[in-house]
């Protein structure tokens, strides 16, 4: 039996190489990038390209974990495809030409061979499956990955919401019939709703009818989160819990999907996911077929399902923020508890160290602020970093054998004993 060892996630801030900033970065206009840079979560390499520092990597990993868990439950099999992609498979689907896909990054090998730099992976996934799929017994199939993608955006903007390098979950389904594809498609739509619920934005995220593009005459689906920072305009039917993108909001389309213009509310929104019916465009072009029970060669019906992981991080950073800084939902926060030690009195240090050890043994993720800094600076950093629970150990709390506890979203703190504190933290997980 394989035994998994829980990764140690607790950290003393005195050992963290990143630091918070008092000032807001002047070269960023997007609030999410300003906050994440100021709090030390990301480092800007250049416009539209960000590196994830230790705390930022924790948040990104937590978002990824939730997505991965739901994709696995749905039957997805995870792979890791290459970033560099051969030109010939893209020529077969008529997508290599810059006039067809104008935001490619492309490069060359030393011998002059042209390559594409990972933008999306329909072609490589299909090409790989030719070695494994041939019979009706091999289908249906769901394959996904979480990987950095690259887009040659003319103008990168909005921080993590529109970058030239970003992290994405892309999944591809392969079905024996349109009926089987439709069943998978609807199942994944429900899975997406579960992901957004777990991320804390389910009540403001709508499955949104959108253009099917070159793939299908049917609609595709976007998942749009209502937000003033959004680049999209959607019209929501709150009673039905669905929306339609402004781009296709015509009388004819409204009639097709059974929506009344009078019932719709206009909102700005951020696209946090999309699902597309691909029919057999890619599988046919790349010669991926299956043989049915009667020995006949049949086309494979495909779908693709994307979630922008780093884009979600940017949205969540901005959506849950307040005037003091970040306010992470507990499901994705870099830690559960911000433990601030105020002062260097021996008894204070002993009490804080002891609590840090006890919480760690209970499996509670702790950021322990043991730095030599003024109390006001530590408490300001606690707010900026946005961990859900703050616990303060000071001379005042030690004298009464208690701890000062406050939720990040609360204005008032209260004194609690150790048992009360543990009970509060246990009940929040």
C-alpha cells in the first residue's frame, strides 16, 4: 500500500524570503496585480508574465487541487503534454496559419524546424491518442492536464486576468456518439458548477450561452462570474440561473434557448471557464477513429473544457479584497492561521512557539509571524496577506493565559483560551 506523506506547509515568516510592500506598484493598474505584488504573492517579470512566490504558489496549488479533485471524480485521467508542438498536426486541422490563430508564439529548432508554443492542446492530445484508441471498447474517454499556456497577446492587461503566460486546466472528451457526448458535456457542466461553489463564487457565477465558433452550429458555454472588472457583458435570468453573452443576444437566439428579454439583467462579468462541443473536426482531420461492434469505422465526437487557474486566482484576489488587503476564502488561502507574536519577552516567545507547535501537530496550516517588527506592521501584514484567522500572542494575552482571536473579515477581536481557540479552528475546516 502506498502511503502519502502530508507536505509540511507551516512557515515562520522570519524565514520567508519575500516581503510585503507599503506602496502600491505604480506600473500596475489592475487591483489584483497590485494587491498580489504588494503582499509578496507574485513577482512581475514583464507585462503579462508573473512568477509565483511561495505564498502565491500555495494559493495557485490550492485552486488547482480543487479543480483536479473534481476532474478526477468525473473520470478524468490526468496527463502532462508538451509545450512545444509540431507544425504538421496543426496544418492538418488548418490552424497553423497566423491568419487563423493570430496569437501564437512560434519558435524554431536549430535546424530550422518550426514549432508552436503551447496555446491549446486539441491537436497534440488527439495525435497521442492514435496510439491507444481504436475500438469502441476504448471509449468514452476524458483526458485533462494543468499546464502553463502561452498567448501572444497584443496588449496584456488586467493583471492575472489576461496574461501572455498563464496556468490553465484543459480537458478533452472523446465519445462514440452525439448522445454519449451530450451526456458527458452536461456532466462536466455540473462539475464546473461544483468547482465554483468550492471556490466561493458559485452564487455569482452563471453558465452562459455563447457562440459555438468554427466548431459547431450549436452554442458553446461560458462560465461567467459577475464582477465590475469584467470585460464581458452578459444578460442574466436569475430565476432560471443562466445567462447569455451580449455577443449572441439576438431575438432569434433568445427564442432558441427559451429566454425572455424582459427577464434579463445586464451585468459585467469575468469568464472563468468555458466548454465547447467540437464534433469531429479534430479527430477526423488527424485520423482518429474507432471501430464499432459491427466492425465499421466511426468518427469520434469530441468536447473541450477549459478553466483558467491563474485567471481564477486574479479574480478571487480582487473579488474578495477589502480596503486593508486580500481576503482569501479558506479553501484556497495560503494558510489557515496567521499567528502574530508581538514582542520578544521570554514568556511571550514561549507561548507563541508552543501554540505554533500544537497547531502544526493538529494539521492546521500556520503562518507564524516571528519577525522583529513593530506590532502595527505585523497586524497590517496579517490584513494584507488575507489569511482567514488571526491569532495574536502578546504580553497582554500571556498575563491572562489567553489568545487574541479575530477572523480576517471581522472588525472586532476577542480573547479566548486554548481550548476555545482549537474548537473555533476545528469547526472552520
